């Protein structure tokens, strides 16, 4: 397993995303993988680790550590992508730097980004959206459509402005 140092050489990270302290803390041991500091993935699904150095505590995303140490500094405006879509697979060969647009596109391709009727917050079906769009084009008022379909006017405004249901290409 390959290890590389980071954060002033106090810690090292492996190609798999394991983290170890290599400079001893007061009374601490070195060379042990810091599993007990690894935090469960939060809402983003990405694991983090909380580390201390010179009385400073920082939380790092494991993928960010691995990418910056093994792939080099992240260019401005670029994000880290997990090639296989698994946010727990932080091996350096599974990580790449790509644009946000590419990341979104890959997420849709891997079915990681849900849209349309698959989205957890959806209020309308695809057929209802198409019917609403047609009725709006025929002159029906947003207020009346909102009442008929049991949604807020703001839901319809987002639809008509192209902020939701973009994949239907209704314009």
C-alpha cells in the first residue's frame, strides 16, 4: 500500500484513503491508522475525518485528501468525481478532477442524480407536466392551473422558467 504525507508532514494518507499520524502528539502513538477519527458519511454520503495539528482542528473529506495528495492540487472551479459513483471508494484511481457540468452529466448517466418522477420531492407526474404546459400555452392562467393540479403557483413558475423538468425539453 502506498502512503504519502500531508498537512506539514504530520499525517499521511494511503492510496485507499486510510489516514495515519506520523509525527507523535503529546503522549500519542504514531503509524496507526486513525479509524476512530473517521466519521460516518453525512448527508452528502462522503466520509470525513477530523484531525488536530498545532492546536488546530480540521475536518477533511477523505476523497479531497486522496485526490490532492495523489493527483495534485485541485484546479479552481473543478470538483472531484468518483468514477464508479461510489462515494466510499476513495482509491486514487477512482478519483478524477472534472468540471461541475461533467460531474452532473456523469451522475445522471450513472443514475445517481434523480430527476423527473424519480426525484424524492416531485409533486407532479410527467404526463401532468406536459398537460400543464399545453394548457398554459393555450392561455390558461397559472393560478387556475395551480388550483387544478394541487400545487403552488411557485411550482408552476419554476416549470415555466425551465428550472424544473428540464429533461422534457418543453420550450
